[in-house]
């Protein structure tokens, strides 16, 4: 799918975090649609290192890039010597996806160093190269604010959300100081789709519930899950937003969601329909105080300034995803 009039052929494109979920989908988008573009993936790739919560420190996985024919640079965005490897390139477009994205990492120092400090370095590189910068912000910047979540009303409640909020502030200031630059932040809501499997415990409930069902287990949800709604958005629409962000009417941060929240019960029911099962639902008490019951992206500015229009419904997205969920079921995640 071609999402705007930009011809990316003969352009040099950087994707940080390019072995991760969203980054790898972007890499293949350019490879498939603009075969004469030069795509450079920069990623530290997966290691055995874990955070205090037991989750992996990096979700980049080589299997997400099988079939990719562009350049791969293994490096850590915290390392200036690793970032210096990118000086061999002059980029036209930079998609900054690399980050600590685990909302349950509470080591504020490493989150801020990784997500914030590196952003200064990459913005300076974008300025030097006269490159368009599109970066991943997050719906986590809103915390538990009531719906609809609207740009400009952020209230982060964990280190990850705060780090993304600070990235937005840096981007606003950098845009004011460099009015000729294009800098756009995208606040992703609940993204699901192919190439998320290697996020392990932090992957979407779509694939987690899908694999529960394929295990023959009754899908487990919190009590009242028909009233717990999230703004689930398919990876295809996330790619669309990234591409359209390359030519905005004005710089800024923009929500990337459907604006049509759906329940976790909906996900379970759609999966059972597509997988041909009737296992019912196992309900358990919700152990979390202050659990967010509803998210809904206000995408009015995304529509007006980016031309963004989500097109993949939850039913369509899950139906298209089922083959990949089946393919990955039971495969080694290491």
C-alpha cells in the first residue's frame, strides 16, 4: 500500500529498533514498496540481559528480519561510539523506534538514559543530514486520564511514560529552534500484529490469548472484561501513520489509534470464532487498584495534519493475523 506521494526510492532510511515489532514492519514496508531505497536497521538485538522484573532488556530479534536485504548495524543507542557507526550514512528519513518500552521497568536512570539522552544525539544527526525525523512517542504519556486521550493533556504515571513525555518536549523545542526541520512524534495505542511474538510477555493480548486457545485452554480474563476497553490498532495502520508523518502539515505529536475502543472480551470472542473453538471464558478477579478501564485516542489532529485514517477493524485485523498466530504457536521464543 502506498500511503502518500513521497517516492522513497533512492532515499536512505534509518530505522532504529529495526529488529523489533514496529521497526521490522517498517523495514519490510520500504523493501516491498520502494526496492531502490537504502534501508538501514540499527538495533542492539536480543541478549540474555533482563530487568529486575524478569523481562528482557531488548526485544530486537533476527527472526523478525529474515528476508530483509538492507543494511543491519548492531549497536546500542546509549553508546556514542555505536551511534558513530551511522556517520557513514547521510539519511533522508529517520524512524526512531528504539527504546525501553516496558512500562514495568522502574529503574528511572536506565529508562531516561536510553529513551531521552539518545534522542538528543539522533535529533542532532537528523539536523546534520537534513533528514525527516519520525519518532515513537506513546499513549503511556497519558497515564490513567479519562478518555478520550488528547494531545496536550498528558499525565504520565511510570518512568517509561515520563521518558516519552520528555521526548515530546524536546521535539517541540527542537522544532521551534529549527523551523525548517520535520519532526513528528507518534503516540501509539495498543498495537498488535505480525512480528510482535518476540516481545514475549509484553506482546499484545491478541497473540497471548490466541496461543492460550491453541493450547486448548479456556482464555483467562479479568472479571468485567466486557467493560474493559482499549484502543487496539493494527500494525498496518501504524505503518500508515509513520509514512504519512513524513509529510505533515505541521510538526507535532499525534495519536495513533482507531478512536473506536474494543473490549478484551471482544478479542477473546473474535479469536475463538476464527480458530473454531468454543471454550468459554475463565474470569479471575482484577488484582490491580486504579486499573485503567478505557482508552480512546482522539485522532482529530492526526486526521487533519497527517491525513491519517485507520482502516483495519479489529475483526479484520485478527482474521488476517490468525495464520501467523498459528504458525508461531509453540515455536521457540529465544
